[in-house]
C-alpha cells in the first residue's frame, strides 16, 4: 500500500529520537516509522534536521470564558499555530458552564463547526445540582470534571461546597475519571483582598500577597483528603510552589490517586523580577509567586508534576487595563507559547528538553485524560497528530498570534525553537506561516479505556 505522506526528519518516539528517520501517514494514522530505505508515498515532506514530535496536548484551555462556544475557533487556530493538536477545554464557558447533557451536546456541536484542533472536554457540576447527570456525561466521553473552591463568578465559575465535592468524588470513585479543583480558599482570599485594598495596595505584588500560599495549600490539602476518603482520583489543576507538589506526593506515597499539574508561566515568571514590567499581564490565579521558578523546574525533573499545560484564557487585553490589580481579569493567552517556552526553559537549564517535552506536553496528558495510546506518541497505529519544530533562536511577537488576543506575558521573550508544521489527524493544519485547515477539521475526542492509575 502506498502511504499518503512520508515525513523525513528526527522522529521523536517514546524510545528516543531517530535521526535521519521517517514516518508514514496512512488514512489519518501513523503507518510505519523507520530509518534507511522508506516505503513509497504519494507525497513527501523532508523536514531535514527538524524535530518531528508527537502533537502537543494542552491539558488546560479556556476557549469559551469570554466569547462563548465560538471562541473554540480562534482558540484552536492559535493551538495549531503553536503545535498543539488537542486541547482539553475547561467547562467554564460564557454565559454558562458545561454541566449537563444539553450543554455537552451544544459544545460538541460547536467543536464540529469551529475546531481546527482536536478537543477533549471537562465538565462540572453547579452548587445545588444533583450528581445524576455525572454518569451520562462520562458515558458521553468527558475526560475529567472540575470544581472550584473559590467563586470567580456565581453563574459561570461558582464555588462548589465541600458536601457536594464529597458526593461527586463518591460517584467518580468507581471510575477512572479525575476530579480537578481550582485550589483557593475563599474566606482567606476575600479577607486578604479587602485588607490590601484598605491599605491602598493595588499592584501586582499585592495580588500574590492577597491570595497567599495558605489559601492555596489549605484548599489543596482539604480537597486531597476528601478525595482520599472517597478513593477517587483527585487532581490539583495548578500548583504554584514546590510545597504543593510535595503535598500531592504524600498522598501518592500513601496509595491514593492524587496528581498535580503545572502551567508553563509558573516556570518562567517571578513577580519580584517581572512584575514591574508586566503588571496585570502576569496576573493569574493562583498567583505566580516569588522565588519559585527553579524549584518548580526541579519538581518537573523529579517527576512529581503530572503534566504541564498553558491554562490559556481568552481575555482581551482591555480586561487588564484596570485602575487596580483586583479588577483586572485573571489569566493569560498561551497556546502559541506553551511548547516553545517549555522546550526553551528546559533546554536553557541543560535538561533533556526533547524527552521532557514529549513526556510533559504529549505522553503524560494523553495518559492522564484517557487518550493514550491513540494520542500522545509517535507510534504505528496512533492518530497522525504531529508537530514539527526547528531549533532556531527567535523572539516571540504576540502581535503575530492567531488567538485574536495578540498580547502575552511572553511578548519579547526569546525561545530556542519555532513550530514550522502541525498535522492534525494526518492533515496539514499549520505550515509555518498560516493555518491551513478548516473549522470542523478538529474532532471531539472522548475518553478511552486506558488510565493514569491502573
Ligand atoms: Zn485554568
């Protein structure tokens, strides 16, 4: 059989990179991988010495928090330009979150209409909602659930009380589906913000202080313990300090299903150094904290981080230009910077950037969300979701982004790699200068039957 496409380059497989290697694509999946004489193909792309990587799976994206479900269009255009072939989208859409079959079906329809990348979905439940919908949502393929310990919005992003968290964990305990938390304690944060306001402090350093480690770590520990009591998989969607990962590790050592996730901005920025330049442009929740960057890289290298995500938020920059830091929106765009920022940060520190990137941005999120082995690795039979990147110093210019937001805390930062091609389901989606596939070419990806904890 003649393959549809043969790609030559350094093929990054789970067993290591193959220099002067090749892979074939046949009908949207990977046919064969090898070196030396290659099979016949209808088309050939020679990437030279470039790295041919498994497509990135961004385990935390907020496509619809501002523009609603049609935000899937610009978000996934930006994804493929950033080498991301699958996004795992959070449930907190505008105006209402994904919390039942009707909202799931509407979102799947939007994926089929707008998505340039593949999309897997988180769901949530609302305060006062019964857990009756949970089983149906799982049967329909949602990959995880999320709740928040802090009310960002009463209707779109509410706080879920502890009794309902326990009920939800008990329903999930018989399944492999994780429950994630936005881990901040509401009483501590609200009172500290009021105190900072009263003292007239409203800069970026007041942001971190007003949401102190105590608020984040107490919420984390509380959630982990409810998860442990139920036997379900408890996941912390962003930890900002090494201490957080050590808390999770204690539960893993005791035999519980617990994981912690990191977002790439925590591996790059420090309010003490970058705060004066970036201000609200680096406002995320929980906050980026001083003195954590190198410690968090050590957590990644030690294997205590489940995976690294972008936590891309689709907020326009206007949302950041507010008189005080407390009114500014939290969250940053990040789909076109996740891969180059993670790879470059690992590379600059002398780590094995190719291996760490394949593990943290592809293999681990695929395993975590039940997408492995169909996604997450370049192996025969897997979906042909492929990212090609060239090692070349380049400065990120956020005005060139495809997210319709065109601002970034990474603007002007230097990266060591550039995404030159992205293939989604075997078809070219990004050619290095333009998005080449159409809305709807990305697919809705349900959870499969291989899991993080066996
Ligand atoms: Zn998030």
